[in-house]
C-alpha cells in the first residue's frame, strides 16, 4: 500500500510536471474505482490552469484555477504516471487525463481501491472539506511531543493503534509505527495514555526521522512502487523490526516478537520495548 513517503514522492514528481498545464479531456474506462467516476465528466474540470499539486495525509490534491481541484487517493495498488498520449494504454489504466501539450496523466489501479474525485475549494490553497477531520501532518511543527502527549492522555487504546489513528496524526502507516516505536523503546501494546512525555518526545522525533529517510529514498516501503516516470523505489530504508519476527533484535539480539494489534501485524523486541 502506498504510504506517506510514496505519496510524497508522487506529489513532488507531479508538482514538477503539471502546474501551468491544463486538462483538455478526461477518459474513464471503468464505471467506478472506490467511488463512481461519472463526476469526472464535469466540463468545469477542463481548460483550467493547474496551479499546484499538494499532499495531505495520503491524499493528493491537484489544484486548478478557480478553486477547482481533483482529490486523489492511491488506495492499495494505485499508481500515477505521465506519458505521451500515444503510449498504449495499460490494462488497469482506468482514468486517462489528456493535457494540452499532448501528455497524459494516467491512473492505474488493478484493485480499484483508489479514487479520483472532483472537488471545490473554499479558497485557493486550502484543503477540500472532505479532509477536514484529519489530524496534523507528522512532518509539521504541529506534531510535537506536547501535542502527542495531550492527544494520548486518558486513552486506553494501544499506543500503536493510537499512532496510526488519522485523527491524532496522519500518514503513520503500519511500517512506520512499528519502526518508530522500536527506535523509541516503547512497547506497542502499551496503553497510549501511559506513555510519558519523555517517550512522546522520542516517538515524535523517530516518526519524523523515519518518514524523512523514506522520502529521501524516493518511497521505499512497497515492492511494486513506481515513480511517476516509471522508476522503481530504491529499497534503501533499513527496517529494524517490521517483517522480522524470529530474527535477532539489531540492538540486543533478542528474537523479534510478532503480535496482532487492531488486526495489524506488529513487531517488537520484548527486551528493548518493555511493557508498561
Ligand atoms: Zn532488543
């Protein structure tokens, strides 16, 4: 599943290529992805200059002049690429957006959990109302130790589940939650409300550092990730615990344990990450 670093990588690539151009035709080849695609027939989306491509959580926002925008989510298997209109359409390229310069932006999504929806912004540069309930971005200053400590306060939910709750902080997927908790010495089963401020400081630093490393690597968490130009993610993110049950902890050699928390695989070292 494309996580925040992959989506950020796609965003940066699209933001270099799309602004200044405009869509002149939108073709859809299936009736629906996660949501019906019929609304893409709205002619108001065409012939408007693209102003910017932004990311919020794992959503992409392609903003056009006049406060129109496309809201995109890659779902489980979605990818975007920019190729000339003459390039043959791949089997799962369900949406093809033609630009005035003869290039096309193509949305490929074999499992169809992604979506692409038109939306109207209340002002230039703001997020669409569909994203109003999201917590702060993990790489922003709003995501601080004090903030996280207050957000966790009184919660009996496991810290790992709370860290992956988009209303607390967005974009911390399973891999990043596991790795950040390991680096912070926090047991993933700990109730969120029991994590002291000092550990919230470590956790915030490690979430940011782990995400930054993955973004610098060009999106590294999934095997089939491709950049907008078709290049593959460079698999350089060193994982310490994720997917490593039974292997020795890189810090102390204890066998990495695996447990399901909230239905998601969780990996930790019972010695470095003591239960509280
Ligand atoms: Zn250990």
